[in-house]
C-alpha cells in the first residue's frame, strides 16, 4: 500500500526531481518494502507454525497408530497360536469322546426291519424272544439277557415307511459277538415272519461316517475274491488269495485289486 502511494506521489510532479527528493523517495520506498516484507514474513511464519503443529500432531497420531497396530499384530499372532493349540485340544477331546461313546455302545446291536407294530410293555423280554426266532435255537438256545431295548428316538414313521431300528444292549458281550458274527455269515438270509432282517453293530455317528467311506471299495473287493474287513473304527484289512494281509489307509482300491479279474460265482453260471 505504501509503495502504491509513493508511485502515485511521483506521478503527480511532472517537473524535474532533484537528488534530495530522489533520496527521500528511495528511503521511503525502502521502508515501505521492508514493512510489507516483514508483514508478509510474519503472516507466512504464522501459517508455517500452524502447518508445523498439524504435521507434529499427525506424526504423533501415526506413531500412536503404528504402536497400536504393532500391539494388535502381536496379540493376533498370540491369538492364532492359541487357536491352533485349542484346535489340537478340541481334536483330541473329540477323539476321546468318540472313543468313550463307542465303548459305551460295544454291547449294543442294531436290528433293522422289525415292523413298527411289534412292541410290548417289556421290550427287553419281548425282543429277546424275537432274537431267538431270528437267529435260531442253534445260535441262541434261550433268549439272551438284554439290559435295555428300544426303538430309535425319532418320530414314528408313516404306515408303509421303513420302520425304525431297534437298539438292544446285551448283558453278555460274548453273546453279542456271536449274534454279530452269525448275522454277517447269514447277511441277506435273516428273516422274521417273512420279512428280511439285518443286524449290525451300533456305532456312533462319527464312526458310521468314517466306515461309510469304504462302502464303494467293499464291492470290488468281494467281486475279485478278496476277504475285506473293517477294523474299528474304520481300518480296512483285506486278505489276498495267497493269504497275505493288506491294510488300506484310505478308501481307495489298490492296483492289485484293479488288476485282478472278478471271481465268477456259481450262481452266475
């Protein structure tokens, strides 16, 4: 503003300017420039101070965020390690639980095919007598002692639908084993009042799922003359034609089975 006034004052005088006037004008101009520069510098310095404060604040906040991220990263690594350890513990507990449940079912048998109309106020005695009729007196000379006996705890099926399985717990394990072995030998031949009956061991759902993986393998093994068996909980063992025992760690048909031709049964001739 001061420099504008000086220029305007110089234009008003069209006459010659002496040295003293020139010196005075130069001094005034110098003072004006100095004042304006100081004002601008003070304003710029104030702005720079504000920017510096903002940068310092952001730097501190970023440092705080980095510290927090480092802390959370360490906690996440620790949490992942703990989760992995917990998964291992849970896996072991599930294995133990499956083993305990399976042991509690060791004396159980599962009977399939008995009509829903078959029931009694004393199921242990009633189904024990039915077992004698199914297996025959040569296998069970007298009704076996049953600790408990009941249908599967599911809703009663509609008429004409598949009846619920009967779960029976035998008091003597050896009699249970006799029934299971005989049922395997006579699979497809057991009947009760003209209806087919199947008898299996009562496995827990986890073991049933594991054993079901071998379902597609058993057929080809039987067709080629091998003698497959599933050891508990789900370990496939086959006996080859020369008597060698083979263990299959996974439900896949080995090359020795694929290369063997199917055995022609007498009923196919």
